[in-house]
């Protein structure tokens, strides 16, 4: 998990987890990762996002499979009455 600037430039990763899973063909599994503001806040600015990169290997062929997800951060709206 790394911050990514509005310009597209990624910052240094601030969190990394390793999970080992073996899945039969056609199966899927969800892995949840909770990240608090206290953890990511010091690494991002006003217009930044978070970049999550996930990679795996197909054991039989050695092929690497990777996916990248960008999460835009939004400040909550403030309503005054």
C-alpha cells in the first residue's frame, strides 16, 4: 500500500502484507485489509490517493498475475445548520 500523488507519481510503500493462498481453478477468495487514517494520514496530501498492488503466481506455470487498485480519498462533507 503506497500513496500516489495526483500527478501519478507513487510514494514509498508504507504497508505490506504477505498472504499465502492456494486456490483451485475458478475459485476466488477475499482478503480484507483495514487501514486507519492514523496509518495512512501521514503519507498522503490533499489530492492524493492510495495504490494497492496485489500479485500472485500460478504454481504450474510460474506465471505472475498482478492487479493494481487506486482508491481516491475524499474528505467528508461538513453540513452546518
